[in-house]
C-alpha cells in the first residue's frame, strides 16, 4: 500500500476517534439558564411561591431573558433540573409533571418558552431514581425520550445517581440512541464521567460520541473554594479531558454562579473569564428577576462571550504557574490567543504580572496587538517579545486578554490603508 494511502487511513481513524455526537447541536458551548444551584429542590409553593420549582419560575425567567437582553446576548435554553415530576408515572408509564406545581404540563410550558424564541431543557437520570429521589429513566429510556420529544423539549440533562456504575456507559448510550430515534433535535447533557471517575478513567472518545456535554467533577456551590476546586480538578486532568472538547461536545465544569451571594465581584469575573477559556457551557443558575447591574453586565459582556463561543472550538488550559499566578491560555480563530491571568494569592492588594512570561507570548514575534477585556476593557497597543507590559490583577481576580499577531501582510495592508486614506478624504 502506498504511503499516502496509509496516511489517509491513519488520519481518518484519528478523526473518527474524535467524532462528536452527530446531532448537529452544541456546535458552540450551550448558553442558557438552569435552576439547580440557586433554586435546588424547593417544592413548597405555598410558603415560597416565587422561588419554588413550578412552571411560573421558568415562565418568569423566559420573560426576563427576552426583556433584559439575555436572549440577545446568546443565552437560549431555559432549563428545568431535578424535582419537577410527580412521584408517579401515568397509566401509560410516562413521566408526568407534578400537577400542583405545573398545572399546564410541560408541553404548554415548552410552547410558552418557544413563543419567546427560547428553548426548554428538562432533567432525568440514567438510574432508578433522580438524585433527589424522583422517578428516573432506567427501564424507560425509549418512553421517556419519546415523551420529551412529544412535549417539544430541546435539551435533556441526564444525571447518574442510583445506578450501578458498570451500567452507566450502556445506559447513557441507550438514552442517546433513544433521543436520536425520536427525530427531534434534543441536546444531550450528561454526567457519565463524573459518576465513573471514582472507579476508573472514563472513555472520553465514547462520551464525546454519545453526549453534547458532560460533567466531570462534583457540583458547583456558591463559594470561591468551589470554583477553585473545579479549576484545580480541570487543570490536573487537562491531559485527559481537553482534547475531547470541540464543536458538538464540551467538558462541563457546571453552572455559572454570577449574580448570587458567595462570590465577590472580582471572583465572579474570574469565573466568567475561566469558563470562557475552558469553552464551558454557560448555564447561569441565578435569579435573573433580581440581579445586580454589575453581574448582569459581566454575564452579558459580548467580548467574553465571543471568546467562549470562538468558532475554532478549542478548549484552553493551564500553561504556567508563576509567583502565585496561574496562566491559562486558549487558542482562538484567526491565530489569536486568549490569556487569563489568575492571581491565586488571597492576601494583599493587586499584583503585577509581566506578560512576556506567558508561554504563548511567542506569537508576539515580531509583533502583536493586545486587548484587555477584564477587569476593564483597554486597548493595550502593539507589543513584541521583549515587551515590558505589566498587567495588574486583584487577589482571586483574573485579567483576561486577547492577543492578535501582527503579520507582515497585515502591516502591509495597514500601511496601504494609511496611504489610501488621505485620497479618500480629498474625494
Ligand atoms: C446532582 C447533579 C446536580 C443536580 C442534582 C439534582 O447532584 O450533579 O447538578 O442536578 O443532582 O438533584
């Protein structure tokens, strides 16, 4: 066999191995809102009608998402988490929503959400019961997939509680096939690796072929230590997980907590910056009806969202640890680079970081253009490998920057533009 043919076979084998779930969804990280971290399993609508898990909550979020610029910023999915169903299936064995809290039923809720130009997500579990003890899908994969499709659901978060770990893979794959069989486009959000890690290293090739995103690590909660533990886990497993992310399938470090109670504004900026670098789904769990303007502005910051949604679809990773700073880098389309500088020293005031210590700074040879996006937008001008540029970062804060190489072709074009300009003015 000729060498070129052999090469072709090897290359196609490799691209096959990295194939994403072929449902045409999640070509960019999913954006939306998910109830869990903020609203948990609050089912007491008599005591707490505004915050209990009920159709009203999702309808109100959908209203706000349209009115307050969330939809326009890209947040599209309104997602139900655990605790929505009735404790009994119906006479045909189908899941049904709790009739008191969802009097209209899920189909009507989906219609409402769709009428706003948004999409609806729902939740179930691969095992016998959900994590909060509600009926789950084991033994009912096809029925449940069809029920969700009939209701017009657009996303399924599929949890992994109450399941023998040796059956996790087959269960997740079966549900993926069942969803596909319905013919409806339903984005499939898994927790398969999270539940398999305690026993063995999950097979990320199979996971990418099965799911549109997947949780790897424990639940996020409303504190900086939770965000740090997610980043630490991600960095210490990056050799295994980063290459599995790309258009169609993403690692999911869990919800954004921006706008809640446990993170300072500086720490909220760190979460937003690092979730953009990690190409993470941006699923907010907060109360959009009552969110402070600074958190809203941060979540809707289009420059950060653009990094998250970059069409190259490569996940960034930790590239250096220098003097209690972590450097995270993400390759972007058009040869650009996003850099996050996280100040891990939770003591004292803002500290300076000399940017030429960033490993990817080599793209600044001969020159590059630097833009700071966080903590505030600043065009930092043209730099070179010897640049003395120092960026100041708050304790537990992150500076987020983009770097664009200035190629000689670009410089030539720029010179040409400059030369052409005066003539335009005369005309
Ligand atoms: C698990 C998941 C969470 C949430 C809860 C609901 O803990 O990881 O994201 O869905 O179950 O019970």
